[in-house]
């Protein structure tokens, strides 16, 4: 495992950096709650052109890549009756040995409330693992890659056990809202709980490489051919 | 208490973050039911290792491994055997995460690093979700489980490791379906006495210190502060620990 010795000066800077990163993630939760999507992209995400090109935002069915594509999907104006809470807990932050990037994994027992077209409204639970790659730009930590792997979606007050065991990502309201990502890939299939281990825990590391990215460049399918739900069911 | 040097304060601040990461690694490993990696990599499995729950306390690396790895794996493999005929696509997949994702999120971290820098203590509240889709009755489920943790950690060869865990379950019910407080009231008022829900999954493992080590929510009782937050302390000893130490 990667391990480096640090001077006191280096170590306290690293401690400070990790606290700044956690604050960034927690602030994002407030931006979401206030429906400040455009502000989130402008203020919390990468600004340098090279990083903007490779920025990505993923959910179970793929990633939007590039800030222009992320913005085209994410920057929506919601009306009255919309509210979303994605509070981040269970923070696991690994700062690179060189201090230039960091990776983080969090869990959120999230919910979103939206108005239906007929004046009624509904609330959805959507617990999710949320993974980030962070990069320092001009002394400030920014979100570079983000993956929100939703475990299940259930209407508040409804009996989840009444759902089909197989999630249908073509009719799932969270994935419908996610639209048509730039890179389409089933990266987290809730059918098998956390068997696919994506996004996985960050490991200590010295310096950035695309192989460890939470963007599409770092994704590897789970081992074994039989990945998809219902494979092997036609043997009879 | 001794006055800490600036150097030791910096080291302890970094230690606090490392302990937070160890605790989070527990959550993510347990979410995959990967007990082997959890107890192999993030625990100090010596004679002082302990893991306690409402049912009692396992002590020593061997007993903790048997209860937390062997017995847990058994449940996972039994679950796989119960579902593979209905869901043949589970073939070739690690049976452990297929049982359920038991996700004990961490909030309200209170962490104290000993002034000697050799141990750390933490208390946490964990609002958790436990869910699975491919089950033997064909129905997915999601439970909510709220617990408290009292955790002790030690520095071993420069790495922070778990030494003691005390899990205190308070609320367990199905997500958004039941009123757990009124359900408990109805259970107690039932003219035909019924057992309360089990404090944990499966049969309790063998323990050294028998329970109950914590009582969950009851309409008849006040909450138990079983694992109070740690106070600043000098060194891990029997006044500052969640499990009494063995010489």
C-alpha cells in the first residue's frame, strides 16, 4: 500500500486539504437542497478548460462527459414543489501523496420531492453511493468527476417490497430524469446489491492516473461474463 | 494531562482523519458483506479484539473471526443456495454481497485521539439502510436500522486498526411502511405475547460476555447511553475503552 512520510508542515496542509474537501461535498448538499444547479456547476466544479473537457457526472446508466454536456442535462429550472436532499455521510477521503488530487466516497440516504403535472406531488427515496474525484485549481478544491450510484428508488410511504426485484432503468424516474448520457453503460446494477462494487472505495495513491478515475476512463466491468440481470435464466 | 507539542497535535489531527477513514471502510466493506477483507485488513485481531452487539460480546481474534466472518459467510452462502433456483443469474457471482447491502452510514462523529498517540476512540450514530432485491420470497426489501457505535482503534506498525466495536441497535423497521414506536406498543399490548424482532441477522454467535449489552427502543424505557462519546484521554486503559482490556 502507498505510504509516505510527511513533515509537520506537509501533514497539517494535508489535514487542512481533507477538511476543505469534506466542506466542498457538504456544501454541494446545500446547493442541491436550494436547487442551485447552475451555481453548483459554476462554483464547485472545475473551471480550467482542460479539466472541463474531461469532467464527468455519472449515474447507474452512464456518464455525461465535458462540462457543456453536464450543463445541458443538469442545469434545469425546477418549479414549485421541487426539493431535493442528498446529504453526504460516511466520508472516505484519500488525498494523493503529491497533494494535487483527491478521491472521496460518501453515502447519501437521499430524497427528492417533485410536483406532478396535475397539482399533486410525490416524494422519492433514493439511497445512493456518491464518489468524487477532486482536483486543486489555483489553491481551491473542485469537483472533477462524480458518480451517484443509486441503490433503489421508492416512493415515500410505499411498500418497496411490492416492486419488481429487477430494477427497470428505462422507466425508473431517476434514470428518466438523467436522460441520455454521453457514455451509455450500465455501471451499477442494483439487482445484485453491491456485488459490482461500483463505485469502489478509493485506495491510498501517490499521483493521479486515469486508471483510478471515477469517470468512464477508469471504469472496469466486474469480473465474470454473466454481469447482466436475468442472464442464465433461459437454460431450461 | 500532559501538554501536547505542536508536532503531536498535528499528528493527532491526521490520526483523527485516518480513523474516520477506517470507520468508513468498515461501512463500505460491510455493505458488500465482505467480512474477510474487513477483519483481515482493518482490524487488530489480537487477544484484545472485541465485537459487541445487543446479544453479547465476542472477545479475542479467534472468537470475533468465527462470529463475524465464518458465521456471516454461512448466512450468505445459505442465502445463495435458497435463491439460485429462482434466480440462476446469481451463478458465478460472489454470494456474499448478493445477500444484502447492509449500509450503516456514519454521522455525528466524535473522535478523540489519545494524548500518547497510540490509540483513538470514537462514537457515532448510524442511520442505516439494509436492502436486497433477489430474495427467497421473490420480494425486494429495504429496512432502516438506526444504531450507535462505540469504537476503539489502535496504531499498529504505523496503521490505524479497529480494536473494539460495540454496536447498539435502537430502531429496526421496514423503510416507510411501519411506525416502529406504535408497532412496539401494539406488540406489548397483544394479549398473545409475541417475540420482539431479533436484534441482529441470523442466530447470535458464541460470545464471551453474554448480553443484553444494549436494549433497543421501547415504549416502556428511556434511551440507553450505552456507548457515551469519548472524553479527552491520555492512553487506552480500563477507564478509557469500550471493552475492558486483557493483560
